[in-house]
C-alpha cells in the first residue's frame, strides 16, 4: 500500500516533495500502515470465529449459518469480537500502536509534518478521538480500506467506518457509554466539525462516520480554504503606521493575542478603524487571520478552517440582526474570534461575552499612513494639507493611494493633490445619498464675492475642519461631557446672498463632497419619525468625510415655544433631540437660514461660527455682474455700472439675470448685449413682485427704458466689461 500510494503523490496533494520528513502526506500514510495491520488482525479474527466467513455471498444476504452464528454470539461479542489495538503483541496501548502517545514527560512528541498530531494538540482531542478520526478517514486515503471495511461491516456496500467498527478496532464493547458519548453531536469530534454522522436515522452502531474532505486535504498538506468559503475571504489590510496615542492599545492587544485564544469585540468609531487596529495587533503577535465580512450560513466551515490552520477569525461589520451570528462565533472558545462594528455590544447577542474594547479612531490630518501608502508619489505636493480633512480607516488609505495612482496613470501625469482628493472622496462614499442631495463642488474662493469679514470667517471654518483633532484632541480643548469633534457653522442672510455657494466653496477647499439635506424627506407627521430620520443622517455623516448642509435650517432648528398643547410638546422634543445630537456630532455640518432670529439660542451656543451674509452694495453687485459674464460671449461696449447701481439684486438673482440674457442671445445666435442683460434684470424684478426702475416714478434716478429708449441707453454704454 505504501509503495502504491507514494508512487502517485500528485493525485493526493500537489507535486512531489523532496523528502518524507517534511511531507504531511507521508506522516499520515505511515499511521495508516499501522492501522492497516490492526484491521488485518480484526479480519483474521473474524474469519477464524465466523462460520459464514467462507461464504462468497457474505454481506449480501443472511444464510442459516449466519443467523445461527448471530444467535449464539453475546451482545458484547457482536461489536467486540477482538481487541486488536489493545493487544498489539508489545503490551502497548492503542494510541502507542498508532503513534499518538506522549513521551516520558507526558507531553506529545511528534514530527512537525504530522498534521494529525498537531491538530489533536491544538484542539484538545484525546488519543481515542484521534484514533477514531484516523479510522474514519482511512478509506479516503487508501481505497483498500473500502473492501476491508465492507467485509467487517458484513455489507459490501458499506465501505466506510461505522460507529460499531470504530469500537471494534479500538477494542471497546458496544455497551461502553463513555466511548459512545465521544461520537455524539456534542462531543469534540463532531462539535468541532471534524467528524460527520451521515445517517442519524440508523441504529447507532451502523451509522457511517465520515471525515470532511477539507480536513483530509489539510492533513495531506493542502491549505486551500474550504469550498464554501471561496469568494468570502479577504486578506487583512497591511498594517498602517499607528496614529499618535494608539500604539499602547495595539501593543496590549498583541500581547493578549500571544497568550492564547481570545474572543473580542471592538467597537469602532468609523468603519475600518477596528479592522486597522486588528491588522496591526495580529501582525505584531505573529498571527494570521481569516477575514470574512459575511459568514452567513458558513460559520461551521469558517471555524473549522481556523482550527485547521491555527488562524484567527476576523469579522468586520455585523448584520442588522447579529445575535445568531455572534452566538455561533463566540461558542468556540478554542478559536480566536475578533469582531468589529460601530454599534455598542449587546449582551443579548450571546451568552458568551467577549472582551469588549473601544477601537482607536483614525484621526484627521495624520500623514504617516498616507506617506507610507503613497511613497515617493507624495513628493510633488503638500501631502499634509491635502489629506488633512480625511479620516479614512482600515485599508481605505491604501486603496485611495492605489486609486490615485491609477487616475494619474490614466491622465499620463504624476500623482497630484487633485488625484488624491478624488480617490479619497470615493473611499468615503456613504449612504447619505438616501437622505441628501450630493453635490460635487466645482467652485473655489475666486467664485465668492463677499466683504472681507464673512470671507475671513469662511476660511476660518475650513481651518477648524482641518485642525480639529489637534486642537480638541491633542490639546484637550474639548468641552467634555461626550462632546464630539464636529465643526458647526450657521450662514445667515437674505435669499441669494451666497450662503449655499459658500458651503460648496468650503467643501471644495477641504476636498469633500457636499450633501444638502432634503428636509422634505426628513420631516414626518408621525411622532418620533423626524428624529429617527435625523439620527440616520447624523450617524452616516459621522462616519463619512463630507460636509452636511441643512438648507433653510429654521424648519428643524427653530425656537422652542411654550407648551400649550401636544403639538408644542412634541415640537420641543424634536428640538431637544437636535440639541443633544449636535453635542456628540463628529462631522462637518453647515446650517443656512434667511431668518436668524428664528434659530433657537441654544443651537447658536453650540455653533462654532455664525457668518452673516450682507446684502451686496453697488460695488459688490458690479463685481457679481462681471463675474457672471466671465465665460459668456458678450458684445463690446457694455457698461455694467448702471445695472449694478439701479437694480438692487442679490448674487443669486444676478446670476439668474445673466442666465436669462444668455438664453436670449443663444436663441438669436448672437452675443449677449446690454439689452439682454436689462431684460434679464427686469425679469428678476418681476419674479420678486417688484417694480423695475423704469416704473419708479419720481425716483430721481436715471431710468432704463425699453425699445428705442433702451437702445439710446445702450449707446451711452461705451466701456466694455473688463
């Protein structure tokens, strides 16, 4: 048998190996050679004591001689005809015959290539368990065992080991309760997924024992994961340089992992933070891991794979109802199981409580991880300023670096700050689009026409967003009480004064997307539903690198009123919730309002900055008209000063007037003229229900006419817009 088996190693597992001492298959076949001798002894004993042994049809029917033999055999004799493993001729126990006994010091000494012995040591199997395991897997390694087992089972069609045959080969009577118990579903062999009972409906002694194919492959040296896990396993991210203040956590976690199996639950502030901490600790502890984001119905295969390979199980992110999954994973104390999720651990999930820890968060502005991921590609721009707003965790930094390189290669240029920002925004995509309208900023500070005061405050807002972790965290200037590190700003001013545009410019300066909350999808007539919708938005914004904009915020951030009826009571409850939620918010949120007086003073106290947007004066209106026409083909000799002087409009209305003029010119196939701009301005006045300057009798100001009057005015416009 050995020669035939050794002659076809590729059929068992991969290519031939140099020598027998480092070949797992050789160690297993050596054990089977000893088992074969024991089987031969039992066959010889059966042939000598069974009157039907010479019948050529034995096992296919019951002859009179067979019935007579069964009637004159004791109950123990049916399954315990011989005790070959306890009588090896050398006075050794059965474990010694198969090479499972320990040395003089009581500890197991085995060949490092002997995976069966290593598995037994790692999982705590007894010598009897390991012997039964070898008996059960023998036909899967050497086909000659099939015929021998068929003979011993008195049924040539039953070519695998049965419970009764295993007891026979171990020399134990069928009435031995302890041995029978080791084959029950709760016993280690089956509870660990190492042995399967395929026929629970049959009598106990005739039940077939089967070893999973994955276990046999492992014992032969095949490390390919179980087929049920193919496509479900992902590699751990490469450890990133530890953020300041997190080294002690990962060091202590690594030290605990070295001591033995661990059940741990890491609550992560943002998706990926827990996985990043685990990857660093596992690498420091010298452990490999099986990362499976969705074990679903394959937990037994996952745990068995971990036992076979001696690796940890890492599950990042739990399903919405994680109780069944957590219960199954934490019921395996012999396997290191590490779970991460943003939710707090619920003791109802499992009776086996893991070690619950708070994973350190990836702070904004940390450049060490980005420098490690980008390498020399980060030399061409200011890396610190570029990545300051991002708090990507886990492998997101590495994936963003790869995406930035791919974008640069596609454009045929070196990696730039723009590439890094685009890649980082994609890695920070979230579910906010279910509740808000996403805007990808395409503006900058040059698009703002504001007085110096509001402009300075807007720049300070971006500055706070970049350095909040340093100021509030490292310098310990957080207010305490669970207050978050969010940045909150209120933009107050009349409609069209540039509040939404300013929010877009701030987002663009930070390299983030802007999400405009649709209040129609937030406010609900049912009690408590508005708060639930807002909580979903805040929770998603906490874990996303983005700017959140509440337009017309006084609809939900309005003043609390005296409670006169149930409506007032529930409205005040909504405001109270918002006040508490803003305290713990970690993102960037901007609020806009046309009526600052309607905002509750308690909200104002929690804001970092309140920026007032004044109505533009004549000089600012002139700048807005000029800015609106920068990219628009316009006729020579247009003077915008009279428009800016006589039409008192905010920036939004001026833009709309330019758009109307552009459509009029495009319809003619011509350039924009002064008459087009005049008509656009008049339309904006009519939309607002205001009288145009031509209709303002006794105003004392020059008026803009229509028809030939307008043309006369145009003749006076001799200067071209710069």
